[in-house]
């Protein structure tokens, strides 16, 4: 590749000013390379729908995108709740719950990937930045410190119920808009995953002995 113009000048300059004189290093003047720091117009703005030829009405895709991003935000918070509880859980159920929380977190991560990919397949932009997630989620914020095991489990169940409520609403609206792909994903993956996790978490909460309480 032949490099000419301003880029060639910048590369030559950085090689000459490398304080270590090491071949291939650019030193402190690396920031002058125009390839490193770039900005421009967004290819797709968050909240907009691109025109994809998938035989699905624009308004239906827009509604599905909105509903999926709500689920995505809450699922992201739920995933992080599981990871936090995995790290801090203690007591006589330490080992069992630590494994359960980690497995559930991995399953939620799969859900997050599937929902995010669906948003993009229908022409939207999936929510991803944690700051945007915090703005959109309706899962209550947990305390920063450690909690007792029953409180952890109850908090997880509350988050699951919030997710499941939005999933059921989204399935109904996606079906009404003939967005069968979204309805199928939510029914086959998101709904079943969360219902199964609720069952396991609820059984642990019910069976806690007085020592854990």
C-alpha cells in the first residue's frame, strides 16, 4: 500500500520523533495520525427504522423495535443482578446459589444477544450503552451493598416479573402486527427462559430455612 499526502507526512513525523527510536513504534505523536480519531454522521440513529426488504410494515417494525429495546434494557439489568448476587451471596446455600446465579446469568446473556440481534434484523438499533439502559429500564435500582439471601431472591423475582410482563405485551402486539419473527423469538426463548428461572429462584426462596432468613 502506497501512502501519500498528509497521512504520509504524519507517519514520517511520528517515526522521527519516537523518543525510543524503536522501529515500528509511533511514540507520543501517535495521536496525530488521522486514522485514530474519527467522527461523523451516524449511519443509523437510535429510535429510527431503516428500510429493510423483509415484507413487514414499517409501523410494525417500529413498534417491535420499541418493545424489544424495553425488554433488552430490563434483561441487561437482570443479567447484572445475577452477576452481582453471584459474587456476594453467602451462608449455608453459598455454593448452590452461586452456581445457580451464574448459570442464570449466562442464559440471560444469550437472551440479550438474541433480542439485540432481532432489533437490528428489523431495521432498528439495539440499546447497548449501560447509561442508556439505566434511562430505559423500569427494574428498581438495588442497593450498592450486600443483601441477605431472601432479599436477593425476591429482588430477582421482581425483575423477572417486570421482564415477563413486557414480553407478554410484546408477543401480543407483535402478533397483531404480523411480526411473527419477533413473536416467535419472545415466546420460544425469552418467555420460556424467564419462566424457568423464576421457578428455580422461587423454589429456593420458599425452601429457605430460618437460618438463612
